[in-house]
C-alpha cells in the first residue's frame, strides 16, 4: 500500500488518426469535433553530479522558476494560452479519505470542473484545454461507471475549444481502453493512447500513454498485461502488488496502479522529438504519471521514467514535462534543465475551493496561473539545477 508520502488511493481489486510515426493532430480549426535513434544530447548543457540529482524549485523569480509567485515583467503577450486540470475523480458517493487520511470530495469535484470550464470560457483566449487524467474515481460503483464517465465528459465538452484527454489508472478501473478511448476522443491505433499536436509552429505537445504497459485496462490475456504482471513479479516481492513494503527509494514506484511506456512508444517519442528538433520547436511532454522523482512521491512515478527521460534528454527541444497522479503536486528542474510540474488534484478540494488553471505560453517560458489549491508557477527555460 502507498505510504504516508503518497497522496492518492488505489482500489483493491485529428479527425482520422495517422500512424504512430506521424500521429500529429491538425490544430488549425477552432474546435476539432473528433478529438478529444538520435544524436546525443547537446553536451553544452552542464550535468550536475549523478543523473538522479534534482532540486525542487520555490523561488519567486522567473529565472529560477517559481511557485506561489509570478514574474511581473511580461513585455509581450503570450503566443497562446491553454487550460489545465487533473484528477477530477468524480463519483456519486459520500466523501471519503485516501489511505493516508487525506479527505476526498467525490461529488464536489465535478463542481470544480464546472467552475474550471466557466473560468476558461470567460478567459476567451484559451486555445485548448488539457485534462491530465482520472476523470472518475475507482470507488465509483461499476454499474455507474459508464454514465459517470459520460457525465464528466459532458462537462468538458462545454468548453469552447478542443479538449485533449489522457488516461489515468482510475479511468481504467472503471472502463477498459476499448470503451474509454472513443469516449475521450483520444486518437488511437490498437487502443494505444499517445499522440502529439502543434497548436502553433513554435510549439509541439506530446501526450504519453503512461499505462501502455499495465496490469489494468487491457484484456487479461493481452501481451501488455502479461508483460506488466511479469515486470511486477520481478520488481515487487509483495503478494499485494499495490504495496511498496520493503521497497526502497525510487523502487517504491513498482506498484500496480502505475504503469510503463512500451518500446514502440519510446521509438515513436524519439521520432517525434527528432522531427520537433528539425523544426526548431519547443516541446511540452504530458503524461498522467510523473517523470521526475524531484517533483513527485516515489510511489507515483512511471515505472520506466528513466528510459523516457533518457530519450527526452537526447534532445534540447523538451522544455517542460507536465503530469497529474500525485495529488499534492510538485515542481522540480532536472539535471538537464527540464522542468517537471505535477498538478494538484481537483478531487481534494473542500467545498468552496478549486484546483485548476491556465497556462500562458511565451517563447522563453510557461506561466501557470493557478486557482486556489493549484499553485501558480513560472517555468523559465534553459535553467538547470544547482
């Protein structure tokens, strides 16, 4: 079971998609109704100590990256802006608590989403919104799963623009991929859920499928399920594969509610980043599961975050990795200068509070404007951990 450092709970138990090598969505319309090996890393970057060294950033200066404070000097308007929310985990059940006692407000969370959509529409200049996964909670009664998923999606659909979804573990507790992906309008080949899109020529967004290799969501006899179960047997000696008991440090991530990125997806990611580099694009990587130990609880990390980051660090184009899953949120800068921002969960907002935001995108930074429990954060590029 997750320890006290973990803040999530685990139950027991566009239009036409192009091939993976070019799965890029056209973003020229206001709203798409159908949506939802490389050269070594540039050695000019200074690498500090061992590759796992990280520093959480909390400075109020943009040059350092900030939490709870934004840079006042913004001479130019943003290139574009987009909305963000994560871990709504709605369910029509009484309020409860995570396994470590953190209150969870299952019915209120959809009100947070409603206020988020109202806020985004009032802004009027948001180009799109990204949902970082887990729209319905695992405690949702299974005879209500489909209706609950549709209910949450209906609230997202009230946003006046495209909404890009990614899948989380709680989504997969409720519905299998084969049903979930069409509802979320996620571009898919063979029920894989990774894709990329370019809202402007200067930027590309890469959405990863963190449950590509997973013991949940795929049919029980699917090769990805079998690979995940074999992996967990090798990495986690506990009979309860959601328990990190006896695991140390980042090994505590080898839990059934996490997942991994498969070989084909890693190859696809490498190809996308190679193309983005040729086009001189800045890249924002999005994944439900965090990719850096400095920004997340150890129990909430992607199984093979190190392999994913090895691919990302080959290139100079990736500036930011955004994630959900670890409800308390976090921010770090890794040893290659890539920012990692984990978003605070909508589920854990007491009545009358919120957790959502929007991001202003500039040539040299991203500025997250958070509401209530979602901390505002300036993310300035080309800054490395000290």
